[in-house]
C-alpha cells in the first residue's frame, strides 16, 4: 500500500482541530500547516499531529503550495480544518492506495456535502461542489490565484464516489468576514481585467448573482439559508467592485 500524508492548513481553528485530525487518523503522516494561530490551535496540533510547521498566511494557494513539497509521502490528502473525512471516504481512499492507478492518474476530485450554520445546503450553487484533494505530490500544485484556486495536475484526474463532510461556516459573522476578505483579494485580480466601472458592475451583476443562486440554482429550496447565501453572494459582488474603485483611488 502506498503511504499517505494528510495536510491540514490551520489558522485559529481550535474548535475544529481535534475532529479534523481524528478524521485523517489513517494517514501515515499528519502534517498541520499553521499560520501563527493565537487561540491554542498550534499547541493542540503539536500534541495530535505527526508534524506542525508554521508560516505567515498570505492566501490559500500560496500556503498550500508551500506545504505540498514538505510532505514526506508521494500521495497527499489535503483537508481543510472545517472538513471531515467520512468513514466511507476513508475506505475508498485506502482502496486506491492499496491499488494505485497505473493509467497516469495523479489526482482525484472529491465532492463535498456542504453545511451552512449547521444546516445542510443541497442547492444554492453548492450542490455539485468538488475539489481536487487526493493527489500525487510531485505532479500537482495550485494555480497562483488569491481566491478559488484549484489544483493544476500534470496527468489524469479521477473522481471519488464518496464526499467530504464540510461544515462551511458556523456563524453568519464568520461568513461575512471571509467574503469581505475575498472581495479584497478578488479586487486585485479584477482590477487588471475590468474596464470602466459602471452601473453594470454595481447593479446588474449583483442582481444577476442573486437571481442565479436563488432561482436558477434553486437556493429557494434551501429555505432561509438559501436566501442568506444568495443575498451575501450578491453583496460580495458589490463589495468586489467597490474595492476595485477604492484601489484605483489608492484608498482602502
């Protein structure tokens, strides 16, 4: 059987660290990559993980690309602190490691069962959410994007049948804080490709974002949670272009 390194990026994740490490207990190496947590995450991880390394956080892709080469094993399972490997997913991963693909496959997409403030989200654009998280160290890296970066693989990709349990956001304030941070990062990317800012950016695009998430992607079927997600998504679009405007004015 091939050996496996589980990489867990953390930043003030004391409320998650016990459960996420327990969910990857089957890995030969558990490598926690901490961004100088101040809530006790680092100290707790030192007791539970194989190794804990620290680096100042810039953005997700940068942190993960720094961590990947430091894994001792060729096969890597990258798990965010708010994700859990279910027993079914564990069994499927073990089967792959016991009989590694010989057809040039270097990574696998894994779906996620998303939850928002403790409630399951079955629609709202999150239904088919998937990420490349099981992959070979020397054949994969993240694209250099500040937001929503995905793995670039030098080889074929497969897809696993089972999914992560993903407790995406445990509070509304946490979600708003993350969306605000993302809006700043997106503004830096969009500033390069966006022309003159008009009502199209501040009115039409946010309205379209709400309509897409709430109606086309059936967010209304997720009840109040679906409405909140659609509303905040549209709000994030407004903030993204507001921050592009601020960047162009050399303000923050």
